[in-house]
């Protein structure tokens, strides 16, 4: 028996996705208004980028699952 692919937690793209989401959130907090300048990286833009990252991650998982097999270990 085999599963279609390995668990998402066992893939490097999951950890890269998490790191990118954290980086976007940190960047949106760090880039702010100083000395009367406008905020160039507002929260709504940060969430838009996170949605785009999530969509890309979902596409990459879908491509990884298409036709690949991993040994079923019962857990």
C-alpha cells in the first residue's frame, strides 16, 4: 500500500512557506511611518502577499501530489 505523497509537514516547501509568511509579517511591522512619510507596506498589502503565498503553496502541493507515491506507514 502507498499514499499519494508524503505528509506536508515532511516537505521543505512547508517550512519555506512558513518562513516567508513570518518574513512578510515582520516586514509589514518594521516598514512604517517615520517623520511624516506614508506607510509603504500597510497591513492590507501584507495580507495580500500572504494570500498569494498561500495560493502558491497550495499549487505546489497539488503538483507534488499529482502522480507521486509514498510508502504507507499506517500513521
